[in-house]
């Protein structure tokens, strides 16, 4: 079983700059860097889709917006659970007072 190669963010940025800034074709750049052309194409696509400095963050490293979204979703879930508890408590106490 072969292990996957891991490439640093700097390596990926340099590879992308070969294609976008220095005019190399993806095939030529991938041959020179010993990287699969499809992988290099994916790096170029990710770089073009991301904001400045956001490309190739690595696994588990979230942007500020993603962190805020995660926190807000957790808060919504907590508030929905609290609301359900209060609904059940209201029904319980309404039955006891009759």
C-alpha cells in the first residue's frame, strides 16, 4: 500500500504561481515538479476560488466565517433544546394545576 504524499502550502503556492504567473502549462509544470497534472489543476482551481491567503489552509483550519457559522449553529441547537424543555415543562405544570 502506498502512502499519500503531503505537500506544504508553500510548495502548492509555488506550483500555482508557475502556471498562473510564469506561463507554464499545467502539464509542463507537473512534469517538472513530479506532480500529477490533475492534482496541479485542482490546486490552481482552489487557489482561484479562494480569497487572498485562504487557499491551502490544511485540514481542520477554518476561516473566520466558518468558525462563526459553527458557533452560531451550536448556539441555535442549544436554544432549540432549551425551548423544547420549556414547552414540556409548561405542559407538565398545566396538567398539575387542573
